[in-house]
C-alpha cells in the first residue's frame, strides 16, 4: 500500500513493465519499515499484543500478482515482528478480497482479518476464512449512513448468522463509519449482537 501511496496508480502497470525495479522498491520500503519498527520498540519497549498491516490497495491484484508483489514483503514483516505475538499477524483490507482469501490463509497465514471490506459476502468469508482466523467486519458503511435502522439490523443479523458460528467473530463496519451516520443505526448493530447472543433468536444458538 505504501508503494501506491508514494507513486500512485502507475505502480500497478509498473509491476508488469518493470517488475525488477518494483521488487527493489518494495524491498527498500520493507527494510525501512523494519528499521522504523525496531526504533519504535527501542524507545517504547512496552509489550505489544500483535502486529497489524493494511493492504487496502492490494485487492485490485490477481492472486498471482498478490503472491509475487505482496506476500514476500508483507510476509517478511510478519515473520520479523508477528511471530511472537498471540494475535501477531493481523491484516486489514478494504474492498473485494474474496479472490485473495486462499493466499491469506496459505501464504501469509494471517491470524486476524481486521475490519475487512463490506464487498466480501459474509457467507464467502465464513466458507474461506471462518475458523482459520479472527474476523472483524463487515457491514456496508453506506448502508449504515443512508439505510433504515431495520435494514442495518437485518444486515448485521445476516453477518452474525454466517460468521458467528465459526467462532472468533467481531461484528463491525467494513470499513469505517461515515460522518453523519445516525446514532440509531449504530444502536441497531449493538442490538443485533445482543439479540443474536440470546439462545432462542431465530431458533439458533447464539455463538459469539
């Protein structure tokens, strides 16, 4: 994500036209992040519960491109800082990431998928990732902003019904809460979680 932040969207076609140079650039970014993190840990040695990264610009890549241009560098960061933490390999990714789920499980071995994008259907997340990592998400922020309380609550229930039985699920936005979101729609999310936790809701056990 930092490479795209620094260069812009041209970086995507650079990976095709100039792959060697892109790898060199990504390697420098990774080494810089490692040096910065080690400095942070030196001046603030307090224990850390985990190590998390954001790859918001990666979902546009194919699985093959993701494995070539993201996994070696994200994986190096995880291997350097995330191995010793209980929840040490956290990743955030907005957008549609379903096509990358297998790589997240098999190659990056992430332990938590944090505030993942609303474009991922909860049933797909449950099928691909459920029981393999902590999951946190993924209600549509636009629905939370513009929808009715009933619509938000129904979406929250859908997410809970798909993902809560997997264990390790935290209901949340996917991703961010828009300015001006009505408080009653935020309350709807809380109400859905509380009601789903009751053993008789919709005839299903509440598993949170």
